[in-house]
C-alpha cells in the first residue's frame, strides 16, 4: 500500500513540491520495480519539472541503474538545457568515473563503456557558487590479508535554488566498506522548512 501512495504523490502535480520531494526520496532505501523506475525516468527527463525533484529522481534511479537507463542519462545530460540539472548530473557522473568506492566499480565500468560507445563527452559542471553539484572523495586500500580492499567514501549533494542561487538542500554522508559490506557512518541532511501536508 505504501508504494502506490508514494507514486500518487510523485505523479500528482497538485501536491506541494516539498511533499513530492519527500515521496521521491522515500525510495532511496527501497527496491523499486520497473513501473516505479519508469516513473522516475520520466520525472528525471521532464524539463518542465522542478530541478530539485529531477535531481532527487535521478539519484534514486542511479542506485541500481540498468545499462539502458545509464545510456539514456548519458544522452540526456549532453543536451540538457537546465543548468541546475546538467551541472549536478555531470558532476555526479564525473565522480563515478573517478571513484574508488568498491560498490560503485560495476557502475563505473558500465558508464565508461557507454561513454565510449556513444562518443559522448560529459559537460563541465557549472559554477559551484550558483549551481547544484555532487561532491565525492573516496579511497580504497588493499590489504594482504583481505580479499576486498578497505575503502572510505565521503560524498555530498548540494542542490541550489535556480532563482536565488542559494542552497535549497544539502546531504552529506560518510561510508566505509569492509569485507565487501558498506556501512554508513553518518548522514546529515539539511532542508528548508517542510510544511506538514498530506497527499490527496
């Protein structure tokens, strides 16, 4: 019952932005089916949609993205006219290409393969003082007595307002990877005041 309710919140244009955003982000820790993935791809591609909601949908979609979805994202970002969205996605994909986080290596290899096949050069992120960005620092250290490397990752998502150029939200989290398992050490999320409204 929860998933259909969240989907209605996401699709209903009359629902306030903050409530829709919360519904999108609720899927961050859930497994999503093909129908929900289609909803998120449509939200991400809708250039009339609010940029923060598009970025949130993109992040959920990329959690376990298929090759087909990654290919669509790569083609989309190359021609994306909305600078807030283009800057964030371009910075995130660039960080994926350079990450040492073990759980992202498969995504990294798939992305590199698709960029070669599509002959696409990722756009440069825009001015960080005005435009949304993903930040990531990671380091993996192989140890002789362990099969998998020990890794640490610090990442932050900063979403800017397209009019005032002030931050709308910022999420920072640190993760360590030991014995092939990722462990979240902390996650801090800053948002503007969210009104407590219910979906209709």
